[in-house]
C-alpha cells in the first residue's frame, strides 16, 4: 500500500485493504510493530457476514487513487505548517455552508453552549465537571446538498464558533473552492474542530465534504 507512514492508522488501513478482498473462511494475522517497546498480534477470521458489507463504502484502493500528488515546495509548506504551534495550525480560515437534508437519515450532535464544545457521539452532560451548559441537541443530515457557501468575515472564519452549527450551518472540509457549487452532494466526516490550548481538549466533530461514499 503506498500510503507512506500513517503511524497508528497503518495497521487498520492494512486490515481494511485485506478485508476488501477477503472471502469467508480466510484467516488474517495482523501484527503491528514499530518504535514502541512491544508488539500486538491479532488473529481475525473472516465470516460469511462480510458478503453483506460488500460495497458499503469505498475500498482502500479507491481512497488511494483519489489522492492528489503535490510538488516539493507544497510539501515543504505543509511541513512548516505542521511544526508550527498547534494553536496557529488550527486557525486556518474555515469554510461554512448552508445545506439541505437529502432525507437519508440524520446524526445527533450535542452542543455545549457553556464552553463552546461539540460532542459526537452525544453524552448526558458536558465533559467539563463544573460546566452547567446549557446543552443543546442538534441533528445533522447523513447526506446533504449544498445550498450556498456562507460569506463570513475573515475574523469569524478563523475561530471555531459553536453558534455557526447552532444556526443550522456546517463546516466544510477536504474540498477545493471550485468543487463547492450549489447542489453538490455532501457527506459527513469527522474532523478536528477546535483546539483549546495545552490544558484543554482537542474537539472533534462532524464536518462535510463532497460525497465520496457510494452508499
Ligand atoms: Zn460545557
């Protein structure tokens, strides 16, 4: 697999690629090793149920063929970005869109208005022990269609603001501006939404990208 070193994800990506081709009755031995002090080996046996899952999502190879090659100067600029302080790294301008539900189900997401946090999956109370909320449950579409990109002031695009999601808008990722035409189909994907600093949390939650999964 030509993925480069994906670290903790590499074993899972390799298993996914094997499962894409596996047939019932086959055995898979997955062994992860690396710079740590130990190794884990897992034995998987492929059951009949795998046939039902066929075609449920893109194959690993399809993800790989979707990659975009970048030139060396672009790589260096990404690298410079990576070693920047985390706070600055996450303050890139965000893209916010208004979307409509295509009627393929929904996701429940919990917002804490007290501390500007997003919880997905939802939980009973805010993670912050002394936070009184209030908490607000919102639903996001499992499949969506872009109505329009919201033109926010650049200052507002550089922070994570929960009122954006509360107002029925979504954050859009993994796309070039020319892909984001009204009517384009979007799917949710989990991305980092906020970084609270060295004594806080990194907040992950659903964002949207142009549709890639088939079903
Ligand atoms: Zn809270």
